[in-house]
C-alpha cells in the first residue's frame, strides 16, 4: 500500500508542486552507479542516467559495492557509532591519510588538524567560527599591547616627563588617551567581514549563507550574521581594491624622546577569505592561477586565513584530490564533505594548518553527530579507494572528464546559437545555454525570465531521454554534469545525443520543451 492518494503532502509541498510542474517529482526506488530506477506508468522499471550525482556527493556512484560492503561489515561488527568524548582511531587515521594527500599535493610538510562535522555548511560554519576566534585573539593581543603603551604614557606623564606634540591638537596626554580610546572603541564595534567571490556557494546556514553570493538566498537573512564582500572571480585587481576600501587602523601611543606620538596599527578587519577552486553552484567556474596567486598574496599581507572550500570540487572529482592544488593554491583551512561520505554517510571535515590552529577552539565547538564511528570509517574507506593503484581514480576522473567535455564541446560547436559555453574540469562540467528571454516561444521566454528554464529542460531530458541533469543553483542557464567514476562511453554518447535533441528543440520548436 502506498497511500499516495490519501496522505497529505507536508514535506516542502510547494517545492514538490514546482518539481511536478516540469515533471521532476519522480520517486526513485533503486540506485546503483550512475543509474536510478523509478516505476513507469505500468509499474515497469525505468532506468535513468544520473548526472546530478547527489549534487556532487557521488563520485563513487550510488551504492558503491565496496562502500556498501564496508558499511555492512561495520554494522555487523557492532562498531560503536555514537561514542562522544572517547578516542576515535578511525577519525584520526582519516585525518592522517588526508594529511599524506595534502602534503603530496601541496608540497608541504605542515600538518592540518581536523575538526569533524556532518554537512558541508557545518564545516564552513566551523571554519568561520575558528577564524573568528583567531581574529578575536589577535585583536585581544593588539589591544593589550596598546593598553600597556597607554599605561606607559600615563606613568611618564605622572612623572612630568612627557608632552604631546602641538600639531596633534590635544591639551595633554589624558585628552589624547581619551581620543585614542574612543577611536579604538569605534573600530572594535565594527562587525567583522569576510571576502568571498561572486558566484560563490558556501552553504545556507545562518553564517554560511552570508558567504553565498546569490542575493535571492542570502538577502532575507543578511541581518543574522557577519557579511562578506564579493569580488569577481576573473578580476584579480578588484581584490586589492575591495580590501583597500575596507582597511581600518587602531591607534597606538608611543613615547619618543619625551614626546607622545600616535601610531596607527593595522586592524584585522577580515575574518577569512573563502574560495572554491571550481565553483559548483555558481555555474562551474574554474579559478584561474593568477587569481589564486593574488588571493594568497593578499591574504598573507593581511594575515587573513584562506578557507578553500573543496566540498563539491574536491575528493578527486577534477583529477586531483584537492581541486585547488592544480592552480597551486595553498589554503590555511580546507572544507571537505559530499563525496567524502561515499554516498552513504554524512560527514564533513575542516582541516586547519597547524601554524594557524587555535587549540582553545576544541573546547568551544562540538556537535553530537560529529566524528561518529560510522561516518569516519566510511570516509577512511573512500580515501583508500581514491588512493588505490597509485591514484587510478584521479586519472579516471581526468580521462572521463576529457571525454565528456569533448562530447559537450561537440554539441556546442554544432549549436552555437543555443549553447553559449562549456566549462569545467574532470567530472565537474557545465554547459551553459544562451539567454532565452527573447525566445519566440512565450512559455520558454517566461521560464527564462523566472530563471527556471534549466529545470524545464531537465524535465524534458528526464521525460524523453531518461537522463537526470539539473542546472546549478545560482546560474540557472548552466546544466551541471557530476557523474560518478563509473561513467561509460555509451552514457557519454547518450548524453550528447540528448543535448543535441534539446538544442534542436530550443532552436526550431522551443514550445516542445514543455510538451509531454
Ligand atoms: N560549499 C560548497 C562548495 C557546496 O557546493 C555546498 C553544497 N552545494 C556547500 C558548501 C554546502 O554543503 P551542504 O549542502 O552539505 O550544507
């Protein structure tokens, strides 16, 4: 009995209705590799090729047999799962395995210490909290130093041994001290800032949504937490401009030859810079080497940590474990999630370079579900599978990516009036359709204006070609391809054929996108 007709829909009913309007409210019954199965009109199995890949969480495929077998073993062995406040050797082994990979890819020997969480946004929130603790501790040290200098001025003044330079315009040391304190209090009262990139996506929780560029999802929640300044991904010069425009200084006092002078001290305005080496939800945009270098340099000059968000692009999807290592980007923090759980477990991780690590954070942050015995053991298996045969999985992601991209490029070459661009790396590719807001078809025009044409195209592809592809979250004209490593040549050919069919329709008979 499925009770469908009588059960009221109370789990996101409006989203369900929207999905239904374009034929996407399908219930999948089984999943394996790149294949999902739903029931057809007569109850028969309908197999669907899945390019959504759990929004990037399924590099190893749905129900990967080795992961499933390992999960069964763990459960059969009565592995302790919720064992907070005890030793977790699988978590530690995972962190060590990840460190070996980071050392290899980044050419560093510095360790990265690990904090565990369950979702991507949670790892980002953990990172921004750690970075803010670090900033606050640095500010605290600076203020303590300034306070001690103020006391020195007071002591010298009591001895009658100091004067305040006439050019400063203060009657004496106490008036100057009051001015310095008032200035510093005003600077300290300013909320901290983050720097992120246009097109970024770092999550949708109260803090992380502030770092997600899309104003539609961020806007209503802006009052909840510290804000980010956003910089275009292709304009390294804009980075320096934004940073310069936000600079602030605290005032310090110095006694030099019996005269009190005022010294500006750089104030850490920014808590962290955030960057995705390949933006997923922003439309599959690959970070350039020049931008990566400038970002690193700017962060170093200001002593701001760089949080590299590898949640979607990492874990080997683009041909290296860290997508950022391909552009020589070294992060102070890394966030990992999605495919790290092998499509079975929910796990995310924040890695922090030892030289930037604040031990106090361990006593300030925790979660019931973090570092559980199941997800950490599954993730360790995932890393073992990725690293097996000298990194065969990374090579496979690269090779398959080249083949899929060349198929997508072929579609673009044949339909330049419809397909605007093909972008990405490895098994993280995007195909952008040109703007359809001027289409002769009214429904296509309307859907394009509402930003849902990509979903209508997804509905057509599912209905007519049994292929599941969705647009990226913030670039609705870009379809995202994140299949698993099990992708076959036949599946690539099927994908290209389906996209050609879409292109012909958009060019010649756009209304047909909506016709069942
Ligand atoms: N960062 C990036 C780069 C992401 O792609 C996502 C999810 N799309 C997140 C953070 C948030 O992850 P989650 O949905 O698990 O909270």
